[in-house]
């Protein structure tokens, strides 16, 4: 079915001062439209931008556009971090599983949605490609849709199809998708953490991985496993390798057996080519993928997520450094809880023991202003390069001692003094 294309300048005439505009995210970030919108800044005032994670250059976040564009963001990516922590934006704390409700219930009514899609098939359907997550709901509830149509966007199976008749304007581009290779960023400590977590993964487990180097380090260490499944909010290249080796079969999942289920994917062309028109992958809405009722249905769910710091009672800060907003809540709590409710599930928080400056990430108290993403009641396994601490069923004193045991050796003495100060020195009943 033919589609009528227009120039970016003509399409963006839809955007007016005071509008709230949704930006498609992750590897589907519509950079062509974003750059074109920056060129029209002279005619606009107070355009609110909302998105989850975005990749690539973000000219709209530049200081010279203050007053023109404002980020009211659902996640803080690197390309808008300074803007959001300055006068150019704010952050909305919310679970990834609930973001769609903001659009559905007009809590954040959308005037325009920028989406990045594959070319239409013979029936007129385009695919949201690498990122269905909350984009499907945004497109459904926005008053207007501007589509960036790109032959490099994979056509993915699942919830992400949208017909060209839904578009108010369509712009063609031929841009490469953002490339992220997490395996290039894995440190020696993260490799050790990956091996330790892999030791907790049993055959026929269902995996969820967060973003970053540690999940890929885990995937590289899972060659010994059999019949693993994937039900995750996101994945990267590491999953493709295990699929090709037959380690991931998805054979024993209760939900969508035989398929990798995800809300979005970020990686390289290896990944983007693998998911193109491939029915082994189901890209579904985050409101479903991250629903704890769905997650818990699968057996042996192993949820692997990261943290910025964790206090001695198990409180996890994963989205800020003190009051400095670093990322967002995302789907960590959705999957930590879902895994804990799964039959023989294992919720895992992973972090290197110290920062690059040598400061301990296991601390007596979270920094002032830090956000608690996962509460101490939700945390089970904590893994650093120095070992595994299982906090489940342990009292506060026992938790503190277990976490001290996996802290960096340079900080254990000071942590022990804090433990004694808080709980006393009687350890005999804590075994």
C-alpha cells in the first residue's frame, strides 16, 4: 500500500508552541525528526518533550534551547542528563509497567508522537521495530502522529504494528540505527560478577536482564546451561549468541513458549538483522511484559538488575547519585518483584564493590536525597566481584554482615565499625 511522504519541515508544522511531544526511544530514537525540530526552534516556545530512554545526540537539550524545549522525562539518559539536572527539565519517577497509563488516562495527554518505524508492508502496516515498550500506547493516544520511516528499522513481530492511515505525516530517512556494544565495556570485576551470577542460573530458567555491561557478562558465562528462556524488558547482542548456540530455547516458559519476549532491544547490526521479520522474537508492550502477574507465571525467573549503591540493610538506589538524577526507576522493581513471586525465582541486584574513585558502593546510609528504587523487603541476592549475599529472611544485623562480606576489602573495617555502632558486637546469634 503506498504511503505519502512529506519533508520534515512540512511534517513538523504540526508541532506548535505549548505542545507536549512524545519521542520514541532507545534504538528507535527518531534522530532525523529531532534534528529537524531543532532547526525550527526559532518559531517555538515551551514545547514539552517526554520519553523513556533515548540514544544519540540530543540537540534539543542544549542550553541555547532553554525556553524553547523542556524535557519532562520518564527516564534520564546520558544525552539529557545535564539538561534534566539543570533548568532544562525534570524527571517523573514511575515504573516502566505503568507509563502507558499516563497516556491512557490523560495524566500526560500527548499532542504529538514522534515514532520511528519500518516501511509499510503490502497491507500498509509499519512496525515500531526495536522499541514497542510504551511507544505503542503513545501512538494510540496522541492527537497527532509524525512517523519517521526508515528501511534500516527492523520489522519485528508482536504488538508493534501500526497502519499508515494512523499517520498525520510521514517522513522518509535512511539513517543507521544507534549502535551499542555492551560487551566492549565489560571490566574484569564485571566479568567476575557475571560468572558468579551464572552460577545461580539453573537449567530451564527464564531470564530478565537490565541495561549495561553486567547483563552481557552474565550471558557470556551461561554456556553450561540448557533450555533457558527470555522474558525481559530489553536485551542486547548477547542473547543472539546464546540463541545460535542452542542455550536459549524458550521451551519451558509458560508465557509465549518458543519465543524471546521483550519490550525493546539495543545493540548492533548483528542484533537488528537477527530480529528482522523473525517470529522467534515477540516485541510486546511494557505494560504487559513488565506486569508482575505475567512475569511470575514463568518458572525460575532470574531477574538481573544493577544498582548505584546499596545500604547495609538492603535498600537499593539505582537511579540517582544523591539528588543528582542519573537514570530512572525503569523496570527494576517490576522484575525484582515478579522474580521473587515466580516458582523458584531469583531476584538479583549486581554492582561492582567500589566506584572508579575507589568509594564503596555498599554504604551505611544512602546519600542524602538518593532515591530508593528497590526496598530492602524486595531484595534477595546481591552480587559483587567479591561474592554473593542472600539477604532473604535475614534480619537487619545479618544483612549488614552479609553485605560487608562482599564489600571491597578496603572498606570492610569501616563498615564493620558502623555495624557495631548500629547493632552492637554480639554476633553469636546471627549464624
